[in-house]
C-alpha cells in the first residue's frame, strides 16, 4: 500500500523542488498526476487559492480546494485557513493568460481523492499512521492523516491520564503517530493515541519510590489529587489546599503498586513553568497492533483495547 502523508511533508523534499524548477518539469508532473506541495500565499475574494510555484503562479479554483467544498459538506474556512501553510495538489493543466504569462491550474481535491482511493480506503483498525494536528476542540483533536484529509482523535483516546482539553497535550501543527481506532459505515475514521504511550508497567519503571519528581495536577477530588507523572501514568496524593487543575507540582513517590495499578504520592510544593509538559514518549514502533493491554497481568482490573 502506497503511503500518503499529512500536508507539509513533501514541501521541502528534493523531488518536490525538482518538479517545480521550471515549466517543463511541471508539465511532466502534470502528465504523471504527481502530488506536489507549495505554500498558499493568498485566498482571493472568490476563495480561489493562489500559490507561488517558483517558476510560475499556481491557482486552485474554489471547487478544487477540497473534497466536499462544492457540495457544501466542507465549509470555505477549510480553504481560508490554508493561507501561509503548505498545501498539496496535482496539476490539471498549464495555461497562458491574457498577459502572456503561464499559469498552472491545480487541484487539491484530486490529490485528496488519490489519497483516499490508494491509501485511506485501505486502512483498517489497528493500523498505526502519521498524522498532523490541525485544530483542537474540547471534545478532541482534528488530524490530517494524508493530503489534508481529516480524522478525529477523541479526547478520551488521547491518553490514560485524563486531560481537560486536548491543548493540554498538543499544539496545532504537531506531527504525531496515531492508531486507527474505528471506521464507520460512511468511511469516517476515528483515531486513538494512548496505545502508543506505553503500559502501566512501561511507564512505572521510569519512577522509583523515594524519588521526588515533577508532575501536573489533572483532577482534584474530595479524597485526593490526581497528578500526572507521564501521559499514561498518574498517581494519587492526599488532598491539599489552594491547588488547581493544570498546576505544576513536585511530588514525593511513596509507593508503586502494580497489583492495584496505583502510584501513591505526596505533594511537596508547586512551581511555575510555562514550558513544562510531561514528556510524550512512544513505546510502540510497529505499523499495526491488534490489541493492547495497559494493566499489569497481576492486576484484577483490566484496561485494554482491541482493534
């Protein structure tokens, strides 16, 4: 299966630069229906996208801007928001304008259709693929999984440690790996991320009783405070006044209990750091998984995913 990537992957490659070095190279790319990338400089008043291809100007007519634009299924904001960003396309034809200059008519929709036909339609649950965060909502992160085709990563599939908003974990433009979680009857893909961030034991082995480490307050309950040590590992500390969700704290590790899947903590102090985040670390280098078990075998409570 040929692999297609999120927008931005091709723009700096040698093959992409070679295809746009002159009009003859663009003509060859047109014949091959090759997918190329360039930055969108302008979205005009009619929502046509204007791109600088180096040797000439490229134009993506509004109706060729994305699958679903013409039918109204995709809103025009999907075009407007591409200004200043890499955008994929195939070349429909090269024409000569009234001013005598050459212009390339482009289609992002055609590139997306190629991606859907040759790549996305062949994906199955459990496949691990590249994605790029495009925007964040309270309920999840929208991801480009190839040529600007979007899939949703729900908030509850981002990590085992609970977060209040996807912005607690990601920023727009982040390149990540994701698991294909589900494909519905209409072809819409749902993604997951937590299965790539390690099991309880894989995360717990990075910490030892007696250590004092940094963490982030993720939940405050009457019976205690949940502090995230890693995206897939949180521990419980005794209640403490004047804390708030999202606050950075130093915690003393009292104990690690695999049979109960618990980490017992004592909050030592709070600290301020705009840049501190628990480190994202991938524990899976495979291209596909059929199942994943987070909980240790010795634990009665089982947390797992099946694809």
